[in-house]
C-alpha cells in the first residue's frame, strides 16, 4: 500500500483577499459586540449602585437616622 500525498486546494489571490476581508469583518463585529456588552454592564452597575444608595437614604430617613459622614463622626468624638 502506498500512501498518496493529500491534495490541497490552491486559492486564487481574489479568494485570499475575500477571506481576509471576511475575517476583518468578523473581528470588527466581535469587537463591537464586546464593547456593547461592556457598556451595558457598566451602565447597569452604575444605575443599580445609585438605586441602592437612594434606597439606603430612604430607609435611613424613614427610620430617622442621620447619615454617617466622616466629619460627623469626628465632631462626635471631639465632644467632651
């Protein structure tokens, strides 16, 4: 049994250029998708953080608590 060499398809220059254009288009599409997912994630995290701060402030206001600030803590600690 003799083993023959596999035959490969030889692409023309036009086919190679078309493949490169396709690869670039796919890469750009992926980058746009990744950037979109990142931007949506960051914006939603920011919105959730702001909503949490507002909910905490509302809960503190309903309970009659004064928000804790570093200046208020220092002023309380300095009283005799």
